[in-house]
């Protein structure tokens, strides 16, 4: 879990470097962070195999799909 938090923190900090980001760029950066989170949660699901781990992974996939819809709509 510590790796997930560190990866998200680093990607988030890099996303604030450019003050000229438009909404589409911000959404694209958010989806990149979500993809890392989803991959880490999938690995946790494979190693744990619990229903709770599967639920976290499914939630991450859902959030990623919503972010993709936002990008596609713009």
C-alpha cells in the first residue's frame, strides 16, 4: 500500500508543475494516476485474493472508466 501512495503522490506533484494546464490535460494526468492505482490494486488482489481486494480493484476500474469518459467528451 505504501508503494501505491508514493506513486500517486509523485504523479500528483508533477501534475502541479505546469500552471498552464487545461482541463483535458488535467483529466489525462488524473487517468494516468488512476491507471497506476488500478495496477497496484490488481496486484494486491492477486496476492490477497479476498473479496475486499477485488472490490477495491473493481472500484478503481470504474473510476478509470469515468475519467476516460470525461476525456472522450471533451
